[in-house]
């Protein structure tokens, strides 16, 4: 069952790849003539849409089979949650596409879905047992609803990104172009993380260190990427691997820091290689593809996505979360970092809605807010989970 | 207070932008070419009408959305600040916060502590932020709701030409047979669930007006929720007590005034099987046993009411439950939650009195570690007295034996043994794996025989009168949120002016969707589609 389940996820991943290709062709490919002989674009966008639906169905199959296998909803560790977020973005796309039929949205969303699923797959994927507090139906309802809400908010991010790339003037270097390039660089770093992780994983790379931990005790640490930064007073135990250039102080989790450095570094390399090949800013290189996009229309799509996603996120991330917390931890709210960051996300999008409705923040400002909002969501998932681990930490 | 009388005869309060009745832009608003500010239908609000007294100023301040957004943003930043380092409630209970932050995080930690950020969410200024958020929501909503309600109620079908022209979606067309076109349009509008009003051959189609109340309803929900949160600061609104209860023990439930007692019949803990087919791999990585579940088999007793003053009634069993994490036991307004446990706590110890030379023993004593007796008489002149008992022994800094707590984690006794041979008594100092003779060589000793342990279960007693208020608030909030987010208020005007048809459209959100709908409605007529004037302008600016 476990194998069947992983295969479904793998198929879904490839179907999303096909959907990406279909949407690419729909935009860059030849236009077709309809029955009246008019140029009306081609059918590839529709194929892309069908493929994205198929991707969602396969994801559901993955989800259900894994649920049956483990006996609990597969949303209880980093691997499961991240992949489910990717799946949720896929669902959200299907909903928004049904309303606005935007192939450009597909072209950008499908790769993001793949990226998030791939990112999730970098975490240990075995089925983990649940500690008593997590064995609650409310937990599952809470997490699933939250992920769907976040998935829909992510579409707001994608539409905002399209808006920015479409409208920003890339001929000069200013705050806008630099910020946008930074966003693209951040996405490339995620790609870099996945690439490095996969490559060294395929090589079965492992380097063990003996080191002195933050309590002054001797301990061992395993690296799955070559150590640029070694642990405090680290001694290599594995032979024939790279020895670190510098050593981190004891309070820092050195192998995590090492991974972060690798991601940022490989993102940097990817970015500059691309920029060198394209001979212009990456945003500027994408811009011509988007010339058929109506800025007004993507702006509306991004707002619509947020307006749909916000209530769902609030229901899952705050209300259901409080119900679960009341039952499992005896209090509905405990100012745990994860909870606080859910509140911050809520407040942020509330501010966005008011700025838009009452202060007329449309277009570019609104698009930037969508990007920042999604950054907050990812920060909560990644950083707060792995670094400021509280009650909700998935990291087993 | 001077009011504004419109051409159509309707009297509008000062500050009105568009006549509430016919929609003609008023005063200087009529001269401009720009699109009309249709927010709240261009009605006058209290915050614009009354601007002189102190109360007016306060009202103006809190009703401003700009101020509201600032309050939201500052609350957001303050909340984030509180997650940089752990809050005081999450640091280990054994350390002192004044040492912890500096030791753990250095200078910045020290600063964090000194600024009081280790208790940020209960600081006065954070409370003040939340309170002003509530006040702002309340005032802003009152300020807008009533005028908006009135304007939407008194609106007429026929609007002034200047009103139509300055709507965002607007267009004119000439058609041969207006009546016929209107009939088609009306049919299609009905299909799209619009409600249609007619006057002098003009149409207004409207739908989703109730969505306009969404924000106000969700704000009411928020206010109720915030009131619920504030009520927690009044005494007696909620109970939150931690209690330990040993297997076999029955104790009073704290805060119930002796009315309820709880008995722990058995405490059970279950671990995951390490060879589990499904979870084995993950458990190996975790590198230790993982708890599957733990529970207290609890019996609840209530004290009988005898009616007579001073005489206590008997305890009567009223309920039984297996209390697990996520499955609290509920009674009256209380809930008992399983939160923690301690396995194998020492409960009683047994010793025998032994003659060191012959090895002969003289009777056994069983000491209840929570309630030791002071004398154990073994008969025939043999007797043990407990001179001192340290349940959790430690040598204090001045080298005096003392105890850390009343929990017998490291019990130590100072016994005095009396036998027919040693009537003056001999002193021995006995603990786990220690047996000392501080007053010189003894003839007898206390030999450890056995120990009995018990599991201890930790429960939390909860009662919370604010929960219903929070639930109602949250529920109303969600209804308003969905109402305002998943529906939009749309209006389309079709008017005959100078033999032409003027079409204007307004929505509170999603103009693209509105235009698509208009396109559909006029699709079987020769009416031409109105344009989005904002989009036009953008395109013109670009080229
Ligand atoms: C965290 C707290 C708040 C939440 C969750 C919230 C939520 C909302 C939502 C969801 C909307 C509808 C937005 C849309 O449809 O795009 C709205 C509208 C509005 N909110 Fe808030 N709000 C909050 C605080 C405030 C505050 C502090 C003010 C004070 C100025 C305020 C004033 C308004 C106004 C004036 C509207 C527009 C009403 C209308 O269109 O008729 N809100 N609010």
C-alpha cells in the first residue's frame, strides 16, 4: 500500500509536468482557427486544465491510499504537510481556472505545485506514529482546511507575480526590479535545494562528525550534503569526503545551516547562469511571454483568490485550530509561535483586504502584498516549524 | 447643520457626495470629470458631518480605515516580536527568567527580558492595541452602516445622467427598438438572478445586496469575540487548575468547593510496538519508544447534600470515564483533561529490623511515604521511631539535610531503633542504597525489603464561561466573512436618455466578472457593451 501510494504521487507529479507543457504550448504555440475560420487560440489550455484535474485526482488517490495504510490522515509531518500544500495549490488552481480560464495562471501555477511537492519529498517520508495529542479528528480537519486555504492564497501570490512581471519596467534598475529579481532568486534557491538534495541523495552521500554540542557534551552529527560549515569542534569520522571550511559555534544547528548555505549558493549559481544565458534580468526575459495578459484581469484574479482563500484559511487556521487546541491542550489559544504566525497571516490578509477595498490599493501595490503574504505562509511552514519549533512542530 | 437639497428635491445631509435618491453628484462633485467615489454610495457619515468637539475628533480618529489598518499592522508586528525568543511560559520552569534569557541568548536576550517582551501578550500595551482594534472596528462600522443602509433603501430607479456617466462601467448605444431590447435584457437578467425594478421605462437590475452587510456582520462577530477574550480578565470567568492524582487515590477536584471528588482507579499507558510493520522505520529514526496513548480510569463522586448545616454528606459515585488526551471527562460546567503522567512514583517502602551479628530479623514495617507514622511498634520490646523524614532528600548548601519537596523522589529516614538489648535506642540514616550510622557503631540495622510504586496521573480542571461567547462571536464572524467574500453586490442601470440607451454598472468588487455578466445579458440585442473606464484610462496612459 505504501508503494502504491507513493506511485500515485509520482504520477501526479508527472501529470503536473504535462500540464505545464500544455499551458506553455497554449501560450506560445500556434493559434487555431475555429469553425467560423477565426483565430481563437488553441485548445492546449483546455488540455492543461484537464491534466490539472487529473493531477488532483491522482493526488487524492495518493492521499487516500496513504491514509488507509497509516491509519491516520497523512498531514502529520513535514513531508506529508508540504506535499499536501502542493496538492492544495493544484486544487485551488482548478477552482480559479474554472472561473477565469487563464492559461497564464496555469503556466505559472503548475511549476509551483511541482516545486512544493518536490520540496516536501526532501523530508523523510516514512509513515510516523502519532503521539496522543495529535490523534484527534479535529487536528485533521484543522490541518486539511488550513492547507486548502493556504493553497488558494498561493494562487493570489502566483497571480500577483504574473502581474508584477507583466507590468514592471525592467529597463532600469530600481527597487521594483531588484525586489522582483530577489523573489525569483528565492524561488531558484528552492530549486537549488531540491537539486542538491536529490543529487547527493542519489549518490548516498553521508558525512559524520563527532562534535561538542551546546551543552558541552560530545555528540555526533550527520551531513547529507558536503560540509562547508562543520559543527562546533567537529572531527570528520567519514573518510574520503570534503572537510569543512569553517566551523559553526555550538548554538547553531550546523547541518541545517550548511543546507541553507548550499541552497542559497546553488540558487545564486542558477540565477547568474540563467542571467548570463538570457543576457537580461530573468523577469525581463519572462515578460514578453506575458504580453497577452491583461493586468486588470490578473489583478482581479489575485484579489478573487485571496477573497476565496481568506475565509477558508481563517476557518482552518484559526477557528478549527482553536477547537482542536481546546480539546487537546485544554486551552484554545496558547501563544505558541505557530499559532501566533497563523494570527499574523490572518492580520496581514485582513490589512490587505482593507487597503484594497477602502484605500484603493490595486495593481502593483496589491500584487506586492500578495507576494509578501505568501512569504509569510512559507515562513510559518518552514522556519517556524523547523527552527522555532513549538507544540505543532512536525519535525519528529 | 446645513443640508444639501438636490435638484430632485431630496434633502441630503452635509458631506453627501451623490444624492441618496437620484444619484446626481452634489456640489463641486458634479463639476469634475473623474469617476464618482462610490464608496458607501457616496453618503455622508457622522465622521464627516460632525467634526468639531472632542468626541467628534475621537470618533473621526477611530472611524478612519487608515487608522484601523495601522492598528492591524502594529498588532501584527508586535505579535511577531513575541516569537523571536520563547515567551516566559515556554521556558523550563526550573530556571529563573532573569537568568534564562541572558544565559541563553546573550545581550539581546537580556534586552528582550528587560523590555518585558518575555510576557508580551499579556503586557498592558498589547492589551491596549487589541482594545483599540475593537473600538476601531465598532466605531468604523457604526459610522458607515446606517448611512449605507439608508442610501441603499432610498435609491431610485432613474438616476441622474451625471451619475451614470461617471460609473466605472459605462456605455451608450443606439438601437431601433428599445422596448424589444429591454424585454430580452430583462429575461436574461432574471436568468442571472437579478431583481429588476422599473420606472418610466428605465431599469435597474440588482443582486447580492446582502453581501454589502458581510463586513458589518463579521465585524460584529469580531467584537463579540474580543469581548469574550476581555471577559477572561474578570475573576470567576474561568478555572484552570493542575492536579496530580495517584492510582487508587480519591481527591477533591480543585475549585469545586468539595462538591466533587475524583478517584483514579487505574492509570494505563501504551507504547507503539517497535516492530510495527507500518511505523517501524520511523520509530527507528526517532530512536526511542513512542507513547501511543495513556489514560486514567476515573470515578467521579459528588458529595450528598444532607441539608443540615455542619454535617457533611457521603460521597456518591455519579460517573465513570476513561480520560485520555483529546477525550476529557465532562461534568457540570467542568472538564477534566489528561495532560501528563509520572510512572513508578515511590509509594511505600518496607524494612525489617535485623540483628547485624546473627542476621535474625524482628518484624517488618511498611511505611507509607506520603503519610509515615512516627512510631512502629513491633511488640516484645522492639520498636522503631522515625526521627526525621525527608521525602526528596538533598544536602542543603549549608550542609544540613533537607527536602526539596513533599514528593518522595528520594526518600531518606532517620530511624531510631529500640530493642530489649538496646533500650536507649540506636540511630541510623537510611535512604535508597544508603545506610549510615551517624552516632557510632550499631548492633541493629534497618534492612530494605521492598518498595511499592504507583503511576501518577496529571489532570487539568477546566471551566470556562467565556467559551459560549467566543463560539457565538466566531460563528457570526465566519457567516459575515463568507457573506461578504463569496457574493458581490452588483447593479446595472439601463436608462433611456435622448433616444439612446445608457448602460452603467457598479459592483463592490470584481469588475471583470460584472462586465462578463453584462456582455451575456445584452448578447441577443444590438446594444453595445459598456467599457471599463478605469481600464480605458490605463490603456490610454500607456500608449
Ligand atoms: C482584524 C480585524 C479585522 C478583520 C478580520 C476585518 C475584516 C473585514 C473584511 C473581511 C472586510 C470585507 C473586505 C472585502 O470584502 O474585501 C472588511 C471591510 C471593512 N472593514 Fe474590517 N476587519 C478588521 C478590522 C477593521 C478595522 C480596525 C476597521 C476600522 C477602521 C475596519 C473597517 C472596515 C471597513 C470600513 C470595511 C468596508 C465596509 C464596506 O465595504 O461596507 N475593519 N473588514
